[in-house]
C-alpha cells in the first residue's frame, strides 16, 4: 500500500482564522499527493463541523467517524476509512457531526497518528479554526505544519498567533500557503503582497494560490480543483504538492498566462499616461 | 466635468486617485504583532532586560530599580525604549579591553569629522551670528 520505505509524515493544515481555505487546501494537497502515487489519508479533526467529506464528494459513504475510532467502536481505523472514488490510494477519516470538541483527547490523536504512520506515506490533518481543544487535538500528533492564510490583516494576525503556538508545541517545520491572492489588487497597492506577508510572519513559503472562482465550482461538484486543468488554483496546488514531495522544486508565479501579462501591460501603460 | 466622468467605475479605476491601503495594512499588522508576541511571551521582555543589564554592567553601574524597558509606539513605529539611570561609570581599569582599543574603522573617522563640522559651525555662529544664512 505504501510507496516510501520510511514511516509516513503527519502534516497538520491549520490557520487560526476560519474560512481561509484549510479544508480546500487539505483536499487538494491530498488528491495531488495521491495522484502521484503516494498513499494518503486525510483526517477531518473539526468535530461537530464536518466538511472535508463534502468537499471531496464522499459525504454519502460515512459509516464510522474519528470519534468512533478513538473510542474503539470499530475494529480498527481501517473500518472507518472511506476510499476516494478517483484514487485508490486516497482515503479520508470523517469527523463526528453530533459530538463535542472534547470527545477526543490529544493523547488519543497522538496514538492514532502513530498507527497511521505505519500504513500511509502522508497523513494530513484538517484542523478546526480557533486555538482551543480542536486545535490542540489536531497538532498533538503532527510532525509538520502547513499554515494557510489570506492576505488580509485579520487572517495574517491569527496566522502569527498559530505559528507561535506551533513553535511552542515544538513543531519545527512550519510552512505557509498564502491563499486567495489577487495580483491585480496587490499591483494597485490595495492588498498585502506575498512578500509582505512572508516578511511579517517570517516563515518559509510553500506556495501561493490565486483567487479562483473555479474553486467554488469544484467544491460544488465535490471534485478537488487540482484535477481541473483549467483552474488557476489547481495549478498552484500542483506546484505545492511537488514542493511537498521535493522541497527543491521551484515555486511558480501563478500570474504567467498570456492574458494576465497582456492585461498588466495595458493597465500599466494607461496608468503612466495619466500620471 | 472631470468629476462627473470619474463617477463611471471604469474611468474612476483608470484615472481616479490611487488608493493605497497595502502600506497601512503592513504597518498596522507589524505594530499589532509586536504587541501580540509580547503579551504571548512576557518572558521575552524579562530576558531582553537581563541581557541588556548584563551588557551595561561591564561599563557602568545602573540604577536597576528605576530602569525602564518598554515597547512604545513612536510615530507609528514600534520602538524599544530603554532608560537606564546611571549610578556611576566604570574607571578605565575596569572597562573591557575592547573598549580601550583605538578604532580606525571608517565609521569612527566619519564620526570625528562630523564632530569637527559641528564645532566649527558653532564657532561661526558665536563670532558672527547675523551673517549666517
């Protein structure tokens, strides 16, 4: 089942602020890694607010959930895993919808992650928003962290707090995904740029994902954008996946299409004439 | 006429005044984060204070009880404010060796030049205050 010979990697996808794109990031990175032949399991740790299954189109197939696994209601975690329709080597462990956040304890998560490491190459944990119990559970068994944020003051501030907490929890590899980047706004000086955010947070940049309407379209259908050849965000996620597998992969600038280049040239010229 | 034209979104976007909020966001965030990081890790200031005290003690005896270590907002920039009342400054024999070495780096030369310039100007002012500028 596993591709690599070493034990798997547990990566927590977190953000502090809600709605920045954690679940979308988890789904896309997971699907991307699986498409490259790695065995991947995605765990939705947001107890009470189950979402990952829906984004991946697997909502109708849940029998057991995360709480059932830690409470021993099913024989092993394998019984609770839901296999993806598109990739054999991608499964998810859904979160419990009708339970409280404290239904799982950090030690239980740690134990589960250790078990999963022997069976999978990558274990991705979709972390709930906030810094309470759900967050503590999600990071308990993690080796690495991916912090997702948007170029907005509130999201960046929360990300900074999260980085502090991850550092305190001795998670040493913390990388950043800047999501919903709008190059046009940055150019007009109305949005924090990628380098601004990187400068403020002072952590390694894993990748930047441009704002893309097709993401909504993908979630609507329950298909990750990474499989959509026309999606700009999908392209960015393919690069992010390549960089997770091999950190030496160069980062691509999402604004390299002919149209965006042309638009840039046109608008700058007009601006210069007026100024 | 001009202002009427600017009411049309496309014209406003192309010819209207450039609104810049990026720098405001950057500066406000930086300021907020200094506060955040400090409240989250209060030991940061204690540790910084200890190291500064250790350093100054090689040159002088400070009035530790009345020393002030604060991060303050100065013209929108977060600034580390340190005020250390001095009880007494060490004699030459108690200074670290490096402090007594004559430095010949470019920096010190520049400082000296600057010093002489200042002095000259002051002399001028004294001798002929009305002819200046």
